[in-house]
C-alpha cells in the first residue's frame, strides 16, 4: 500500500508526540530534529497545564496542545512518553482514531496482542499489531538487547545472567536532582570511611532511592515483586524473551543503581547453543547495526558511561570467552538510557511504521 | 605444644606488623587495638625512611623500626602489608628467623606450599605451611568468600558468576584522592549528560584509573592478562578455588570500579550440586560466623557500601532462587575491603597461629 492523498501524490505521515514536555520527550524532540525527516506535521501533545507552551522541533516553534480525543485527529503515528496509567487510557484512544500508538510505558509491553519492538532485532514484529499499539522496551533491556540479538542470530542464545549499573536518570529528573544534591553535600568532605556517615551527610534527602546514592551503590530498582525480585529485574527477563522470540530463554538479572547521571551499563554472561570464539563475536559486534565494538583493553579501550552518554549505539567491550564453558561469552555493555533506552528506539519504531504506511522501505 | 619460656610460664607471642605506616597498616593498628589482646610485644616495622616515627597501638606509642633481618629477632608472627616485591623478598627472611609470616600481598597466594586462609572457611589450612608463610586473599575474593563458604558447606558449590562494584580504596590512597578530587571538580555542575564532559572536567587527573571514576563506572581493575581477563578477575577465580578446596570450581568474574570510597560489593550467581531454597539459605547466612544477613527489601533492608563501611562482617542481601534453576541462588554481598578484605583477615590468621603456638584454641 502506498500512502497517498486523494490526488495520488505521496504525502508524509503526521506524527504526534504525547508527553512532549517530559524528560524523555525533550530528548525526543532533539532526536526528531537530528534524524532523516520522514514526517509531515509533528504535533506536540501534553497535559492541559502545558498546553500553549512553545517547544522547538526541527528548528521550528510548535505550540503544545492538550491531550484529548480530538488531538489525535489526522494523526498517523502517536508516540507516548507518559506514565503507565496515562498510556493505558490514551494509547487505545489514539488507536481508535486510526493512529498507530508507539508506547514507551510499561502498560502494554507484556500484552500478547502488542508487539515489543527493537528495530535492529525484530522490526518485522511491528507489522502485527492487532490493538494498533506497539510497545517500546524498558531502558535496561534496551541497553543490551541489540548486541544480544546480533550474537543470538549467529550462536543461538540459551541463557543470560546480567548485573546492571543503572544511571539515576532512569528515575527521571528526581533521580538526577537527588544525585547532584548528594554529590554537592559530600564533595570536599572526608566522608565515606565510617558506617553511615554518607547517610548522615545527605540527611533525609534520599529522593526516589531507599539509600544514599552518592559514594554508594543501591541494589534495588523499581518495586518489589514475588520471591524477592524487583519489577526492573523481571522486565529484563520477560522483555528479553519477548523481543528475541525465545519464551524459554533463561534470564536472571540483578539490578543495581550507581552514581552515574545517564547511561546504563551491564555485565552480561551469555550462554549459547553453539560454541563461541572471541574473534567471531568481535566480527559480529563490529558489523551489527546499532552496535559499536570498543574492546582493546591493552590500550585502555572499553566503554564507560562517561564516554558513551549522548550517543545512539549500544557499546560493547571486555569480550571474553568463559574459561569453563566454550559456549559462553562475558561482556560489558553500555547504552544511553535516555536515547536508545527510550526516545531513540521509540523514534525508530515510529519510522518503521512510517515506512510501512508510505510504502518506503 | 604449649608455648612457654624456660621457666615454664606461658608467655604471649610477639607480633610484628610490617608496613605499619601504610593504608592497610593504619587500619591494622586500629583492629589490633580493638580485638582480644593475644599478643605480647607488638613490633612495628616499615621502610627505613619511616623508622623512628611513633604510632599508637593498644593505646600506647610505639616507635617504628626499619625493615631488616634483625628486626625479626624474637618475632613469632610477622604480618606483611607491603607491595608484592617487598613481601617476596622479606617474608622468607622472617620465616628463616623462625616467625610465621602472614602475607597480604599477591606474592605467595598461588604457591602450592603456601596456604591461602580465611579463618571462617579453612582455618585448618593454616597449620600446614611448609615455607613458614600463610597468604591472605585479595580483597574482592574476601568480600564474598565467607558467605560462599557457608552456603557451600550446606549445598555443595559448583559455579560462581560474579560481577563486582569495587571501591576506590582498593587502589590505595591514590584511588581515594582521585575520586575525591574528581567529585570536587564535578560537584555543582550540570555535567554528566554529554559525551566526554566528565572526562574534560576532570582533565588529566585520572589517577590510577584508565577513565574518569566520578559520575562513571570503569570495567577494568588490575592489569591485563591473557585472553582479555584482568589480574583481578583471575584472582577471584584462582583464590576462590584454593580457599574452598575446589580446584574444579567454575568461576567467572567481571570486575568493575565504582565511585565508592570503601567497601566492595558483588552480585553473585551461585550454582550448587543440590537444590536450594531461600529459607534454608537465610537460615545458613543468619547463623554463619562472620556473616550478617540483611534481606528484607519490603522494608528497604539490603546491604549498601555506605552502611557497611567500617564494619567487620560480610553482609548479604537480595537472596533469590533462580527462576530457571532450582540449584542456583542470586545474592548481593558487601564487605569492607580494608577490614575483612585486608587487615582484619590478616589479624584473624595471625590469631589462629597464636592460638596454635600457645596451645589455646
């Protein structure tokens, strides 16, 4: 199907950005301004209290309109970067108005009638969307899944054991503000060598965290679920399985927050059905779309959050073959949790839909 | 054998602390002042340039003497907290003078004629010391091995997959100073959201690290060895096997430095020969000597470095059974890398030897 108006001339689809004023929304407007422009109108939608604000996208000022059924009139693709409950209510409204909703909340990710898409891994899944909704994975899964998808295609993935080093911007502005305030409180002190002195220094200002995050790491992210697992750890398990189309994949995650502003890192123990070599893994990772191999530790080359932040790809380093298992690789992976981990992947999904609608591939 | 002078009266053994003026040595003098006093004379030994300094131990000023063969005259137990090459030269000298050398360097750890001892796990090994030398494990292994030893005794350990969150004091004073200086440089800024801005802010002052450590994590600790592994990762493997007496134990570690002053943390995926339950693991960990179970995430209770620093035990939380493997546990473990990870374990080994020498158990 080509996408043409009544006179037969190709037209560019209309995009709505719902949650345009939020943290991810702000990154989104920057990304939309940088990427190949496949969109006709870009409509900015937010809560009624933000209506009337003007934001810059593609170098132009655009006025924000209030979220309503009418706001989706004529929209082809609607991206949602809003809390779960807002998505749960409004993504179906957008779909009912004929838009394809691309949702970055957790509301629909495990719905069997909603595909969970990472374009480098399973772009094909975006075409089958019985509810008119496509979900974007959570940022921790997204920080490693492109690299895992590339290795899976070659070696056949059977198990992931993952530990995260998650940045505070994954908790939104409150997380970033909390770390910055705590860093200011501890800077210039001799704190950090006696029990509880960091906790005393930061006072009650723990923000969204159950313990201090400056000069500390916190082994808890998300909310508590059954058997001691956190919501974040279960997301890594369930979403990895769904994206890779491997419902029986063994996945274990332990999620830990670290005092980094932006960019999630993960250590990954990945076991495969077939024997692996570092040389072959290097070859795959150095050519896979969306992945940068950065693995020359003799020259101090490996990814770190401070070097990766603000970039689009998944960075992979410290690639080793397990000494006990010729089928297992160890890796260290970094990805910007606000870009590929949220806004960028949502934009990429929307572009996949745009290409389908316009018949351009 | 009882330990008696020529008149048959029991006497307390003489202890030498070699490297008394260093970072671990300083913690050691504090620990010796706090613990049950099993020692007669405590002699402080350091490099000639520190000779004549006075340091406080057990509430008394003691003058430091220069390292020499004569300095070991009459010494029963000599603890070494000095660089590898100094231990390699001088621990055999102390042993030749009749002292039992307890060495905290890497010089002798993998020597088959030198036991590697963690008293809660393998105190018995301290008795067989053909070279008169006993080694103390590295701090990363020590941060988790007491808990693993207790679980192994019940379930039979078969595999460890470990990721570390290592504190900068593991790199000595230079590591601590570097983190404090970098924290001062980034505090009060908006840094941390653009590629390389932390690297620019800290300038050339990376200290002992190959990348910034403030607002960052660095997936490299120690030196580069074969096949992309670091010395630190190989130590965790080789020392865990030796301490537990399991030469075939599967061990994989990825070691990552984090912006924490003191206390190493680790995520551990531990697989056992027998089926595990969280209830039984809790029972073991809550009664094992040297271990504190801190595992009630519903109440925000899990160990973090900021709360554990300055304490002696290994703290364990976030205990979960793998959803894919009834024989595997996931844990988060914290231990003060300067206390149990270095000075405390050395002091405990020395006390085991003192008990043997004096016939007190």
